[in-house]
C-alpha cells in the first residue's frame, strides 16, 4: 500500500521581489510502514518538503498524495520541542486528542499508554522544565503518536541532544516505530543516524534541490547500535557522505 506519493513537486518562494526556486521536480513514493530518511545540504528545502507533506505549505507545481487523502492523520515532531510549559507531561501528550475532541475518559488512558511506550512512566505529573532535553523529546514523540497518526513526520528531532542521549533516542525510535508500525519520514543531518534508522535514504542535492539518489539500506532488523561498527554500515555511510558533501560544494560554488 502506498502511504505517500510526491509527483513532480516544485517549489519557489517569493523573496525580496524575486522568485527563489527551492525544489525542482521531486518525485517519490513511500510505502505504508516504511521508514524513509531525507538528507541533503543545509537550505536545500528538507523542512519545506516536510511542511508540504504536512499540508502547511503550498506547492508551486506537482502534487502530494497521502494514502487515504485528507483523512490521513500526520503526527509532526519538530526539532525544538513544542511543549507547553504550564501543562504536565500527561496534559501535553493529551493535547492533540483534546483538539480532536476525544473525550477525556478515552484520551487519558491513550496518553498514558504512549507515555509508557516512550519510557516515561512515572513522569506523567512532571512539567517540561523538570525534564531533560531527551525526556522532552520523548514527550514530543508521545504526543505525536497519541493521535495514532497514519504517518509520523520528524524534522531533525534529535538535533538538540548530546551524542549519548541522541543514540539512546535512536534506539528508542527503532523500538517504538517497529512497535507502532507507522510510516515515518525523518530528516537528519547525521548520516549514521540516517543509515541506522532508514529502510531507504533519499539524498537531496543543492538548491534547486532534486533527488540525487535513493539508497535502500539492506541491513538486518532489529538494528542495534553495534551495527554502526560493521563495514557494511560504514560503506553505506561513506557512499551517502560522498554524495552530500559533493552537493554541499555545489551549493557554495553555485551561490
Ligand atoms: N516562508 C519562506 N519564505 C521565503 N523563503 C523561505 C521560506 N521558508 C524557507 N525559505 C527558504 O527556502 C530554503 C529552504 O529552506 P528549508 O528550511 O526547507 O531548508 P532545509 O533543507 O530544511 O535547511 P536546514 O538543513 O538548514 O534545516 C532556504 O533558502 C530558506 O531560506
Ligand atoms: Mg530544516
């Protein structure tokens, strides 16, 4: 089953009276349950792409089709956690359900189950300022999952975390996405994170960006962190690394 289909997507922004072409003719199909990671040089339009999938940004041309059309729910995890400081962990996780008018009697147990899933049982009553960065990102993830979205869209969700917490969260995400069976589209700057998590990695080129390559990661699952030390893993990282650095150079030469 197809979860997402981008066809000939192009995007330009009007900027200071000029049109800035961000993306040219991007086509991509994502299967239901697939974990797709998008990498590419800074400013090539990754966040814009995710926002177009989310429906928060218009396309200049082409089309975005999500599996079940308008009815498809999408959970969004931003780089910076969007938690409300005056709401407890539980009430932050319940937010999306409240907005969807799910009755509290149903919303509460569902939120609690998600808090459990991300490993935060016992912290339901805590407030965001009482949590570490990694814990806040887990709350973020629990909130996105609570609405039981068909698709999870994650824009550099771990960028603000230290290396150790980040690896921890990578492992958590592997566990959670396998357990929840969601279609996930995740953006990252870290190539090893991309290879560890992805079924496929889409490599975007310099602006106006286009798909340079889509690399299928044929590494066994469930994946653990020691996989990073294998030559097979490193070969994937090196290959993608070369493409991205080449694209970065083009960005600098080109403008
Ligand atoms: N609303 C907007 N109006 C005008 N230009 C915009 C707008 N949003 C983004 N841009 C431009 O579009 C380009 C792509 O931005 P985007 O945030 O999608 O890049 P990115 O690949 O996510 O970058 P990074 O890796 O740094 O997060 C940038 O040049 C940015 O300045
Ligand atoms: Mg971005």
